[in-house]
């Protein structure tokens, strides 16, 4: 889909097609529709990121809390969103050996206990070893830093999901 | 569930149980978890309403755009959330005669065309005749007024959904 097509979408189609670029937060996509027309992919992405940045800290934590654990119960029970399922499978999260699976569970719980939100990392830009290492390291961070770190990852995930849906070239004639 | 139970919920359970009190906006519930413990039902409701009020206007429009049409395609295709399905059925939206159904469709389209967001009304506090009358009347409002009106209705829906889940009596000892 090119940006001209995106700009012509009624809000219902816009939200249906792009509503999960931030996991389980269609309100963000729905809000950003107010900013159309978008000059290009980058402008659309920037509008999403600005909306996120303008949220209060509780709202940013809210975004993180809407993300499922990596290799967690949503993956086990088949209740991940399609996008999350594909991303987690791509990073091997659905095929961990039992030692890695236990370690992931333990670290996820430790992380949530410490920070009060979920560990978020862009699975498509990391492999299993990397994810486990970062989860372990990031458990040591301070809360405010880690909230910002999580939101950075949300934006990376969002960019890749958007790239799956919207062409990044071909600037639109406004 | 009493407020003490609500206050003791880990965020994942809190979001799973209360995440749709604002339709398709679990980020709001997830954000409000940061504000626990809640003194009582009213404090929980107030925290949700404050989060909504603090959103930029685009965010409020985003909430409205996450709401399905009354007697619209989600009802026809069975893709409403459980809460919306029950609320719409309660107001007779699933049993309109063909004249009322056509009128509802036409007015919904007119409303969305005019305002760029969905018509939201608390179906549990209105019957079919009332809903059709208000939809018709509210199409004449100014945009900013109508956005505020829609958000008022979101809050009424939220209160009733919360009341289905959380006891309103029994103040908690903090």
C-alpha cells in the first residue's frame, strides 16, 4: 500500500489495517488518523511516535503492559496477536529448550516484579541469545530508564510492522 | 470483585479483567494500574476518566474511532466485543426492522462523514427510538461539542462495564 492509498482510507479501514502497529493499542493509530494526509512513510511513523512521546508516563507504561511476555503464556495458549506470534516465532521463542524456557520465564517474572510492566524488545532485530542476555541485563536498570528503553523498542517494532503494510518509497503529491 | 481484590491484581490480570471498560482501549486500563491502590470504586473510575481527559483531542477522537457502529457491520459479521454485543442487543440493535436498519446505517454514515469519528452513545441507558433520535440530532452539532459529547458517553459506558466487574460498595482499608 502506498502513502496515497493510506491517506485516502476512511478511519475504520485505517484502524483495521494499521491498528496493531503498536501492540493492542489501536487508539494510537486511530488518533493519528487526525493528522492525515501524510507526506510519506516517515511522516506517518513520526506522527505515531509523537503521539506516544506526548503520553504521560503512566500511558507509556500502559503501552508496555499491553505487550505479551516473550515465550510467555499467550504464546503457550495461542492467544498472541498474529504480529506477535510471527515475531516471536522468528526469534525462536516458540522452540526454546526447557532450560532456556525456564530461564525466560524466571527473568520475565523478575522484570515484571521489579518494574511493573512487561519486558519489550524488538524480536525481529534480535535472536534468542541476544534476547536472553538483554532481558538479564535490563533487569538491572533503573525504572525510568527502563521505561524509556521499552518505549524505544515499541517504536522499532512499530516501524517494522508499518513497513510490512506501507511502502517506504514513493513520496505522495499532497 | 471488591476493590481490595482489584488492588491486589498483578497488571496482567488487571488488564485482562478490566481492559475493555473503554472499548478496545486496554492501554487506558493498563495506564491506570500505576495509580493503585484505589480507595473505592469511585476512585478507580475517576482515575480512568482523568486519563481520558488528559489525552490530546486527537486521542479522544481515537477512542471514539475505536467504537463500532450501532447496528453496523461488526454486529452483522459477529465481530463485536462481548460487551458491545450484549449492550447493542439490550437496546434492540440486533433486531431492527429493515426501515430502522436502513435509517441507522444512513445516519451513521452521515455522522462519520461529518465528524471523522463514530457516533457513541451508552446503549444500556437508551432504547431504539432514543438512539435513532439522538443520532439524528447530534449530526447537527459542532465538531468540538460532539467530540466532548461522545466522550461523555464513553464514560457512561465505562461506568456500567466497571459496575459489572467491581463492587461499588465496601470501601477498602488502605
